[in-house]
C-alpha cells in the first residue's frame, strides 16, 4: 500500500511539472503563446506585449515587457522611451486537472485496495497566464525625470531575460 501511495505522489508531481507553461523571452511563436510581440504604430511609437508562462508573476511579466521596449528603442536609434498607455491581462488556469484517490478495506482474512485517477481537482495547466501591453513613444537624449520615462540603456543593463 505504501508503494502505491508513493507512486501516486510521484505521478502527480511529474504531471504538474510537465504541464506548466514556462516563460520564454523570445518572439511569440503563435497567437496566445508565451513571449513578446510588437506593432510599429509610427517611426517612434510601438505597442509592445509580453505574455508570460504559468511560472511568471506580475513583476516578471512587467520587467520583460520593459526589456523588450528598451531593446526596440535602442535598435531604432533612440535613447529612452515613455509609456503612454498600459494594460494587463490575466487568463485563469486552463486545461485538464488531476484528482487522485485511493482506499483499502479488510474483511477478515481478505482485503482489498484501490487507486484511481480522475479529472477535476489540481489544474495541470499551471497558474494563471499574465500579459502586459504598453504603448511607447521613443526619444533621443537624456530621459526626463518623469514616472513613465525609462532610459533604454539602463533597462537593458538591469533586467535580464
């Protein structure tokens, strides 16, 4: 019986680990996937989105969105950017879920045990999926001391993917 319990725990842990969506700092390979995307609105204006995996918290998603905006700013020949609009999105966990159950009984000299798996319970898709979208305007020179202004060089050197 102890062996069956241990086996059930191991299977459950492996299932949870296998189904989590990791956060990847790379271009989104498909709609709804993890990673970043950007849309050029004007020469100096972009909309930047970063979508984390089920392992990323809000701060990590915001940092990686800023990092991508800073990379775009430098690639376009600018020094700093300001955020003119920002919004976040949260998708609840989705996908299959795992339930584990077991039991045993004894009837005199005879006994029995059972083990079962079912759907519903622990979500296997990981935690919620967080996304952050910002619209930025890029500029040259020294970044002003404003709440929504960011030095692109400073962001690239301080935030790691």
